[in-house]
């Protein structure tokens, strides 16, 4: 994990009631930002890594990359031959991990413009290109960078649901995968088929996952794990899926 110019972040403090804000900086210049204000967090070199990786032990990027590598090995493919879309790329932590394991072609995608600036600042050269915007509504001309790459794999290395990678976004990017294209992503357990959580059911994820693994793709692996610690010290669980497209049925569905 290489970030230069991280400055003096001081002690990290969290809001006492829920995950509402983060406080950081030297004693004479403390700053407070909203917990999920990623634009403000990415704007400060090293703050994202310090908060989520060091303080809260977030593990999804490393774990999902590892499970992706395991799937590659099982199907007889090499990292160097993969053309990867890093969905929810943030400031490039996942892209850096993919480069480390031998992936040569990576396009990052994120909703937050500050994420792209942070990735170029902290990890220059990690991405061949980096798109900013909502893939579900992005015009084809803007998506041309991804289309031209002819991706073989889509990874969402830290996105965990509707706020990061809602089903329409996954539909759009999976439509670009060929037959036997690989994917890996994680969700919160409340988004799984059979969940009785009302918000989870309303998200569209249970129906999406059921349809994905019933009609469109083969499930190669499923792993329950801890995404990170919450600020109250409890675990924030997740379930990761690794799959392989049977055929490009997503594109057919979208065109019907």
C-alpha cells in the first residue's frame, strides 16, 4: 500500500453514536467529515487507508482478489491474460493489488470524481483508464473505453450493495462479458435471496442474485467473511460470490 504525502493525520476519532463522522488531524487543526463523504476523504492523501484499512481492518479488496485468483487457477487461466474492470475502484487500492498479482489490463470505474483524482495522485499508472459515472445510465459513447477493452473479468472489490453497485450497474457491466467471463463481488447478508430484511428485499438484490445464478452464470465460489469492523467494534459481515457467465444473456435481456 503506497501513498505519498500523507501528512499528519493525527489520531482518528469516530462519532460515538453510529457511523456518522470521522475526526482527524493534528491537535491544533482537527477536522471532521461525514463517515461516507468519500469526496472529502479521498481528497486527503492517506486518510481512506488510515480509516478503513488500519483503524477498521477492511479486508474485502485483498480477499476478493484472492478468491478471483483461485477461480482463475481452477479454470486454467492466467492473471496476465485477463482484462479487468475494477468496479467501485476508489483511490486504486484494488487496482494496485491486481497489478501486484500480475493483471496487466485494468480499467477503473467509480461514481466519485475525487476517487479518480486520488487514484492518479496516489497510484499513478495503476489503471489503463478510469471512468467516472453511473454505468447503468452511461451513454454507449462514454462506455466505449470499457467496450473496446473487451473485458474478460468484472470485479467489485469493496462495493457491498445498492449504494455502491446496484443491480442495474452490475447488469450493464456483465453485459460486456463474453461467455465464460468471470466476475466477483460481495454483498451484505441482508441482500441475499431468502433474507427477511425489508430494505434488502426492496434493493432488488435478492431477485438479481437468484436470476443471475439460475439463468445466466455458474457460481464458482461463495465465501462468508468479515468486511471490516464497525466503529462500535462489532463485525460488518459480507458474502462474496465468484462466478462465470454461461452466455451473454444479460445483453439479450436488456435489448428485449
